[in-house]
C-alpha cells in the first residue's frame, strides 16, 4: 500500500505587488509539487499576503526540501517554509 504525505508550504512574496494569481498558476505547472489540494492567501501587514499551498506528495525522504528549493527559486518569492507535514 502506497502512503502519501499532506504537506503545507508557506510562501512569502517579496512585496505586496507580487501577483499571487500568477504565482499560483506557475506553481500548478510544477510536476515536483504533487497533487495540489488548496491555496490560501493570508494577510500579513500593509497589504502583504502570504500564500499557503496544501499538497499531497509521495512519502520519500528529502522531497519537502526539494519542493522548498524549487518554490524559492520563483521570481517574486522571498522565502518558503514547510509549516505542516502529515502522513496519510
């Protein structure tokens, strides 16, 4: 039986001017990120919003780090953090 991991990544954009819809569309094209279940925008301050990505990925070591690296390379992204991992 194959197991999966439900992971949540929090993406902080560089500024409030970063187009989160365009960022979501770019993330959807990544094969590495797995099966995206949900996106959530969370207000931070002064118009800045973070973007949380909930995704179902394979249960293999180091995959969350690979996804973090891939997401952090996107234009307009300041930082990426894995904020939740649940084995399902």
